[in-house]
DNA sequence: CCATCATTCTATCGTTTCATAGAATAATGG
DNA sequence: CCATTATTCTATGAAACGATAGAATGATGG
């Protein structure tokens, strides 16, 4: 029973292999897809919404060719699909649960890896320097919105915002923040969010706005987590 | 800022790398740990309960030396910890959530990989041959136990059973199944379970018991999933 | 202290992964 | 049909991974 597979090596190894081990090997293929920082960056971008290769390459800081290769690998692992739209190939996540998978991976890593704690600490160091800027939790945010006490600020690029965002959120991409301050109300607390817990955009936005005298905090999650939790999006 | 790391290559690459990418790279380390079938087999065994290296090596079908290396890798990824007990090193999962992580990985793979479907189909082919032997769901099982209509059979090796098992379960390791039939009631339906959805032990047990005329089905999950769901264990 | 047992460490070899550059393919608009 | 644009494919070299065998370490029990 020689099963045709992606390459000769595996074909050889899989001969006479228990169903069990074959299943685990196939699962491992999915694990391997998560085993590279650049691919995780691509997945994080895809969690914001579908996108063509060039966009993905740019946000992940890769050459187009290299990004394409990583995307093929994600495709073989069943994590993304692609469809053609004119000259462009549009990639998207196959499954809403992939966001949960990455979230769980993150939580486990944060709990059990010292290195992780160090890096997260570093990411939050600037916040602390400005005086205990705790991130806003989901419940807090929802309560604040309910009472009309907070304004939501989405600092992601415009294309990610328009692919989906939190209800009522105002979009000011970080690079043009200072040029569009008139969009922000001065009488409410501002809560900034971006791509997820590790996305630096909202950290940066909070720092810059505080320097300008705004009352502003960071939402501890991002758009993908909000959406994956089944909460309403626009 | 040259951070000391596991090897020279990474140290070099990480210079001037964004916090962002460093975090994703560290996460990727956890992903990579899940990217090998043998390591997944080790994790599956560890989900049954802590064990020394030799036991782990045997159940995963590895040499002791090789198993040790894989375990080091899992340790570096923060997925397992080890402690010495006399001459032996006892390994265990660091976190209950790792079972959920593997479950989610499995669900996503099953939905999105054709190869996965094929292999699962193969695993279930024998059941179907004997006439639509649907696996028992968790709810069904709980209802059946409640009404006292089913007897639970744990076909895992004795050491895994004694590390924890479903309440009221009778343990008959598969290799000695025929020698211990007197432990099984003949007036109830028997539900067999083992290590998890892909574990072949309960499949095999069901086939052999049906040949002997027992009314018997398979539980669709295993001990780790039951425990991870917060249900009572003995 | 020595012999034993369990495990880890080290060196090695073959295979795989990753990034790069450049060729090939596919759709579009003249 | 040709030039352009977007993407994928192919070949290459450097680094990492995985399995093996044998040496080294660490705890135990005489």
C-alpha cells in the first residue's frame, strides 16, 4: 500500500506505518505550519481579513516570492485557501477556529515560557513608564461603550479596517494619526485597538496620544479575537 | 542588544528584530514542537498521565535516546516538565490546556485536510464493515451511565488506568482482553474507550468483543478529553 | 568506591527547511 | 499577439532537524 504523497521520502516512510502514526504525522504537518514566525505573521494578517499576496508580503516584511512559498505551505496544511481575482490571488483563512488556535498557543506560551514573559514585558515597558497604563479588558470596553463613555479608535491600515472592524470604531491609521486628530472626541476616554495582543500599533498610538494630552488606553485584544468571540462587527 | 539564545544562528538573526517578530518567533518555537508525529505521540501518552522516559519511548515506538531528545525539545517549548524520582526522570504536561490545543489542532485538520479525512475513514473502515457502529458521544455516554444501562471498559495499559480513568470504568488492557472476560457484565451494553479519538485500542476491543457476541460500542473520545472537559475522574 | 541502571549528551550523516535570485506561468489591456 | 503585472515555480546554498551509536553523567545499592 504505497500512498502517493507530497514527496518521495514520506511515501517511503509511510509504507507499513500504523494508521495511528499516519494520523499524527498529518497532524504534525499542521503543527509545522505554525512553526515559523513569518508564517504566524501571515496568519495574523489574514485574521484581519482576506488579502492578496503583495499585501501579505508587505505586512509580514517578506519578499513576494518568499511570502508565496510560505503561503503554499499554509495551504498544504489546510490553514488557508486562495482564489484568483483578476491578476491577483486572494488568500484567506479556511477556518474561524484558526484564530482560537493561535490564541491558545499564545496563552500556553505565555504561561510556560520564561522567554515569552520577558518579551511581553518589553512590549509593555513603555506603557508602564507613563504610569501604570493597564489595558482595557473586553468586559470593561463593552461596559464603557454601553454607557457612551468611550470612543473606539482603530489604528490599523485602512484596508484592514474596511474588511471588518469593531462597531462604532473610528479609523485613523497610525502613520496619519497626528493629521486626523479632529476625528477624535476630546470629552471621552479613547480606547485604541489593532490586530491583536502583540500588535504594536495601539501601543504606539497610546503613547503618542497621551503626549498630546488625550485620555487614552489600549484594548488588550484585537479585532480577530473580538470577531472570533462571536461579537458583532461592522 | 545581543540576546543569548540557544544557538549562534538565532542570536545573530534576532539582532535588531522587532519585538513583534521576536514574540512570533518564540510562539513558533511552540508550534515547531507540535510539528513532528513522534512528539505528538509523546504528548498523547503524557496526556494520560506522567511517565518516565522508558515508558514514553516504548509507547511512542522510539529508542530511549531518541525519545529523550524529543522530550528536551518539548521542554524547551514549555510543553512538558521533568522531575527526578530516584534513577528515573518523570515527565508531565505543564498545562491542562495542551490537551485542548491538540484537540483544536485535530478538529481543524479534520475539517480542512482531505488527507486527514481519508485516514480517519480508514481507521473507521472496520467498524462500518460490521454494520454502522456509530461511536458513542459524550452526552449519550453520560445518559447511559446515569440510567445504569452501560458498563464502561478502559482498554489502556494498567499504568495509564491507575494514573486516572473515567468513574466506574473496568480496566482490561487489550492484550489480556480474552483472559478477563468474566469482569464484563453480559446484561449491559459495553462502551470501550482508550487514549483519544485516534487511539486504535478501543476500535480493536470493539471488534474482538463483537465477535464474541457482546453488545459493545466505542466512546468517541478518550480519557484526556473527558478530563480536560472538567468531568470527574477516578 | 564500584557496578548497575536510567537518562542525557555529543558527534555524525542524511534529509528537510528557509531565503534568494531568476525563469516560468497566468491574466489583463492595449 | 505583445507588454505588463501578479504570482508561482525551480535551483541553489546555508542552516536546522532527526535518527543513530557510543560516551558521559547521576542516582542507587551493595
